[in-house]
C-alpha cells in the first residue's frame, strides 16, 4: 500500500447519499435523480433504507426536501438537496476520498489500486463518483458489476468545476418560461443580462437542473485569469469523455497553433452533439479570450446542434456573436428584481424575523427586489432593515 493512503472497505448509505446529492453529474438527468426513488437507484440502496436516512438527515439539517413537478409523474414529488451544513459534510467526505484507495477490477485487466476520487477521472465512460462509492465492496471496485445493471437510456452530463451549487430561488417563473421558449426556438444563443447579484447564475443553474434539457452541459465561469488554453482544455475534456477526440488530440500535440484548424476540428467534434454551452460572467473574459471565442466557437455557424447561454452584466459588443447568427436571431433576456411576493418569500427564507408585512414590503420596494440586497437585509437584523426603510 502506498504511504499516506488507506484502504477503504466500503461506503455506508449516508456517505453514498451525500456523494450523490453533491455530484453535478448525478443531478444532470433532472429532478428525478433527487427523489427517494432516484437516490435509491443511484446509490444501489433499498428505497426504505434511503427513506430512513433522508428523514434523519432532514432532522439534522443536512438535507432539505421540497415539493416539485418531476417529469414522468402526475403529482408533485419530494426532491432533496443539501443544505449548507450538508455541503460542508459532503466536502469533508470528498477530501477524505483523495487519500482512500480501493482495488479496481475489470474484465480483461489486472487488478490495480486506485485513489477513489481519481477513478471517475480515469474511467469517465464507466463510472461517476456516486456510482464508484456505491459499488465499492470489501475494498474492491468490480466494474464487471456494471454490465449487469440495466441501461437507462442516454445520460446527459454536466461538466465544469464552476457549475454552481443549486440553491432555492423565488419567483422567476416568467424568466424560466422565457428560457423554455428560447430553447424551443431556432435561436442559437441567448444572452442573459442583469446587475451583479440579481440572480442570473442562480436562474440558469436552476433552469438546467429543473428542466433537464436533453443536452450535455458545459459550464464555464470566466475570470480575468481564464485563458484560451484552459478553456479549450476543459471543453476538450468533455468532448473526449463523449467520444469526440479530434480537437483534444490536435491540441495535446500542437497547443493553440493553427486556430483555423482548431475551429474546423471543433466543428467536426460538435457537429451532431447535443450540447448546451454556458458562458458565465462573460464580462470578465479577457480580450484575448473573447478574440479566441470569436475565431473558434462563435464562428461555427449554422448546422450545429449546440446552443450557447451567455451570462453577462452587459450585452456583448456588436459583432461578437455575428458568426453564430448568420440570419438567425440572437435572443436576450434582461433580468430585473423580484416581485413583492417573491421578495417577501426570500426575506423569510433568509431569516428575516420581522412581524409587520408593511415593513417587509417597504424593504422590498427600497431595494427594488434585488435578491442580494434582500439577503443582506434579512441577515442584518432590525438595524439594517430600519436603514433600508
């Protein structure tokens, strides 16, 4: 055994549930994966066992359940998500997995020890982290067991370390419907704009998880330090995971040289791929990053199946998305503040303890329904609320 690593015998049901609920990959099929049935199926546990642990987790404040419409069910179902305390526990568990080793066995391969957290990265075609911990038994991961599991059709994945953890949102039904209409249209791009903290990222993430569009999702949140090389590396990682390796093979050998060839290779890899590319915080992208996107992703033109959801505080400069349009409409959606009803619900959810609804309404009107300012008012107590009114 390698030093500083320890053999892991198995993972308990509560550990499996924590990993499952904290994995974007397992959330990608939509709300069904967060019901009791979906959690039981993903963790290879009995329904009654999962129910018992979810009840216990709710009492401990680790998970929170809410009623929602789930595709395939006529009545609302209870779906579960991690609370901040649950995310902290899941993060601690994932850190431990970086030092835990199991023996991986597969047909035609010799047994080999592998770090648990590295297995999904090495074998993305076969397992996610959630399925990995669910299959570990007696210190071994037998991939041969996967063949016996029934296929569940196409599984769409969410890729991107910057994909935000889903939080409860209030209101936004009209905005979600606008996203639905865009997705059903022929428009290749929707630009989602709004003030900082208005909820653009939260709306997009919630829409993806709740509506579960029949597409893979690549999420990139830009920073000033995001380079074309790092962006392309992450995108190629997803494409390779989906069996599209032409661009990855070229860039691994030649880097970013021959940008026109990279554009053509991307067109080849993404030609028939159902993919939603989310470009978050686009206003932070450097000029070099924007120029690279214009020369590659934004120049692929019609005939492609991928769509782009661009999130920014400001509309992009004229001509930035011209290569994608080519006769098709570029949609835009400007996000405003919450309505009064949603503002009041957010205040209560964030811990506002005021008793007079008139005061809450004045707070909502003063901050114009801005979610971040409402949260500050709720957490700041009476003194902050008094200042706002």
